C-alpha cells in the first residue's frame, strides 16, 4: 500500500476512534457532569448504576485515540502533548479522581465521605469535558509553531475566547448526550429529570453551535477552504445540525431512544466536520493559518502547508504505518465487538449495590453480638 494512502487511512482511523470516544465516553462524562445538579440520593445512585458496567470500557477509546496518534503521527503527539502539557495533566487529574470516586464512594457509610467523593466525581467529569473541548478549539484555530514545529506559545495562550467557548460547547454537548443516555437507560423519576436536563442542554448546544459556526467564518476562514473546494463536504455540518435540530421531533416520536439518536448523529457530524476542515493538516500553524488557500481539494503540496503539521510531514514511516494498520485491522473491530458484547450482556443490570446495602453499612453491624 502506498505511503500517502496509509497516511489518509490513519487520519480517518484516528477520527473514527475520536468519534467513538465522543459517543461512548461522552455520555458517561455527561452523566458525571450532571451528577452534582441532582440532589436526590436515590437518583444519584441510579445515575452511577446506569454507567457502572460501561464507563471503564468507554475510556478505552480515549486511550486508543492517544495510542493511535502516537503510532501514526508521532510529531503531532510530541507537539500537542508537550505544548498542552499542563492542560493534559489537568485532564488526567480529572479522569483519575473521577475513577477513584466511583470505586471509593460506597466504601464508607459516612455523609462526609460520600460528599467528598460525589464532588470529585462531578469535578472529574466537568474538568475533562471542558479541557478536551478547549484543546479541539485550539487545534482548529491553529497554534503558534516554531521552525522545528514545536509549540511556541504559553499555557495562557491556549485560553483564547474561541477555544474557551469551544470548551463550553463540549461540556454542553456531553451533558446533553448524557441526559439523552439517561432517558434511554433509566426509569421514572430519573427519566423525567433527564428529559428536563436534556431540553435545557439542547438549547445551549444549539445556541453555541450557531455562535461558533459564525465565529469560525469570521476568525478562522481557513477552516472553510476544503468545503468550498469540495462542496459535498458541506453534508457533514448539515448532518451535525440535523442531529441537533431533529431532537424535538425524535423526542416526540421515539421518546426513549430518539433523543440519544439525535445526539449521536450530532457528534458524528461534528467530528466529521472538524476532520474535513483540517485535512490534510493535523495541527495548523496559527501564524500562517490564514494563508491556507488550496486551489482544489487534494492540493497537498503547496507552500501554504509547509509550516503546519500535516499527514505527510508528521507521519511515521511507511513500514510502521503498514504494521500498525494490520494491528488496527484486528484491534479496532475487536474493541468494537467487545463493546457491543458488554452492552448486550450488561443491559441495565446492577453495577452497584443499593445505598442501604453498601459494604460499609454491612460492616457497621458485622461482628456485633445479638441481644438475647
């Protein structure tokens, strides 16, 4: 297989895995982000139980995305992870305390203990949701690169208004997706609560999408060049907006799974739109991003690409891409089949014990002599 063909395939594969994480990891992040908004202990337990069998498997897609990026495009991995180092540490911190909170929350039957881990679960879900969106906003907008394609900015340089608003959109999207998942995976009264959340989050997602789309045309017109050269690509943002706008109709026609279908389609459209906006770039150079003006779709050798990291100048060797493609051809379907198996077998089965039956509560009365 030709080197360029492998580079294009790996660009698509990384995008597919990112979309997988957005759909699977996105809903459990969304459930966690909504967790602190619910004051009912019973409903909080049901929220945790709804993601209990799946949340750790969902995070595999994030690990796979990072591993795929490292294997296929190591220069991008080096530039992004070194430039976004502090932000990535915060993301890892959020993911760690989130994971620990799920495991530790029910170990002691103490109100203070439970409150601390509840806060960790909520914060550990909100923080990565925002920061991952900020990272995407920076990549789309472009980041300053030096002559060696290293990040030439600072941490605070990543906090541009455009990137921050993209982080807010990411949080709103995940919470909307999470509420839609709860509608499909839970019963009343949590289902009714999730419907109320879903309507509010949907309004936020729609408003933010409109604002960011208009802002993109004004601030980052280089992201529109590929669409103008190949108009069929406009189907991707149309799919994203169709997923969002279809929410009221799908919620009315299919009240259980319709809302979830709406957010899944929206996420797929958004990831596809981002990929089509960047291709063949992976990390645009902010200082020269405005010069990106290909004469036609497929104009990949022009001077306007020289300062950016692209699928050509940032990829691994042809041999490595070939070997990794064979591994991915086996690994990605395996992960997908495993995910389908887990969802089909676990269903809504209890992943956690009822609060009254927590281990600590059991232990509290263990070993006490019975009264005669």
